[in-house]
C-alpha cells in the first residue's frame, strides 16, 4: 500500500529534494529525486523539479509506492531466446513485459523471468537490473540483449556507450512522412508540465533519430527507425514532435482502434561478441498483433 505524506513548507529557499529527505528520513536523497522525477512528489498539486526552491506556504505532497521485494525472485514466465552463448542472451521480448523492477512494477518483469533460467546474472550498479545493458519500453516488443557475466556486461555496456551497437525498429506512424529518408535531431528531457513524460526541450540531452520509409499505406507510413542515441521514449517523442505520432501511442500520440499498444518493434540488433569481437546481427519478425494491425490498414 502507498504511503502518503503532506506538509507545508516553512523554510523558504530550501530545495524540494532536500526538504523531502528532511521530512521523510526513510528516503535517501537519490530515492527522493527518483520519486520527484516520476511525479510522486507534487508542490501545490503540480509536478516539480528536485531543484525547485520552495516558497513559504507551498503545499508538498509525497506518495511513496510499495518497495520492490528485498531480493529479486525468479518467475516462470515464458521467454523466446533468439541466441545464447557463455556471455550473453538475446531475447525477443513480448509487448506488455517490463524490462526490470521499478516503482509500480515490483515483479513480473523480464528480469524475474530471466532469473528462472539464469540465476547468476551479473550485478549492475542498480541491484534491480542484473545483466541489463539497455532496455525496451514495456509495450515495445522485440530484441533485447542481456549479459551473463561481469566482463561481458562491461564490454556490451561500452559498445552502447560508444554507439557502436546497431538498433533498428519497425514503427508505424500517422500520415505520409516526407522525405522518405531523414534524421530528427532535437534535445529530449523531462516534460516540464508532466514529469512522467519526456519532450523536446531546449535544456534536454542531445538526441538523434534516423528513419527510412519502408512503405506508404493509406494515411500511414511504415518506417525503419535507427536511434543513434538512447534517450527515454526517444523514437516516440521525436516522431510526435514532427507531427507523425506512433500509431497506438496514447502517451505522445492518439489511441488506435486497430491496436492496443504502440506500434514499435525492435526488429534488428547488431553488436560485437565479447568473446571474439566478431560482429553479429539478429532479427525478429513482427509479432501477430502488429501484423494484424497492418492487415487492417492495407
């Protein structure tokens, strides 16, 4: 059950995150900042930044969701393993499965499923993300890479950091996107009016997304999208920003009567094997729900 706190600021000029920790000693500064970023902390019933300097009389409300289990538990969730060796696993993740535990999703994640098959995944800087080198949104399907040991984790993380990993997504957007090939370059950060969402903002982090139109359909464009950077919700935010929102994306676009989730599928993943340095590529077909959506449109 959620814990809730509410109080009135009485020390003007104090940072929001500092005051939250003072009033809720159970929270670390990092945990407080995470709660603020996810809009669990509100000032005068509005989302706010951790750095906000409070005014006397500001009303602060804090909601603390239940903590994940003190340790990650394996769960018997079916997995589609595309490739496996001594260093890594490539999974074709289904839509609806969160990558790792987080506030609001303490269990039934890809990590819980993996631990049932691979109980010794290497620890990351975050104990809830063993083996994780990148992630996919809950409602994005397709290929995701997991490290099985510490040297592989470091090697693969460096490949992502240096942007040498090739990632291609199949994405369906509204409208006929022109030109047929292009790149979207716009900084992405937290939406100042809704901290649970991302947006193109001047003070955001640099982000670049390349695309190619694979097919024009009746009022839609099927794209092959290659994000050069890996910002949160990057593909969906960038395409929405240029007026071509992803079909089925209720966060940055509009819901669709043809699909119950966003049409984003990680169809290709290319990287170098940690053991040999050999470059390899893996592909994943569109899942049935996305295939069916295309048939309804065509």
